[in-house]
């Protein structure tokens, strides 16, 4: 019972982080504040050792940043 509760909470938190990363990468396209916040979030996830849970979301966010920066110049 306790294990199921923790597993459910873990999945909820992972979904929350994935949504936060997606929202940060799609808001304010090309803005330096948005770019900085996305990079800080990715850095924090790597330092905490949880980035492997979010590899696809991280790749999508970085591609979005690169795409917006190349279209903005």
C-alpha cells in the first residue's frame, strides 16, 4: 500500500516537471529570460541526478531553443 502511494506520487512529480520544462521552452520564444530559465532547469535536473527521466523533454526543449535562436537571427 505504501509503495503504491509513493509510486503514484513519483509519477505525478515527474509529470509536473515534464510539463514545467515544456511550458518554459515554449513560452516567450527566443527571449533571453526564457532561454536562461530553461537552461537553469535542465542544469538543476542534471545536478540532482534526475535528468535521465526527462531525456526526451530535455531534447525537445533544447531543439526549441536552438530553433528559435536560429530563426531570430
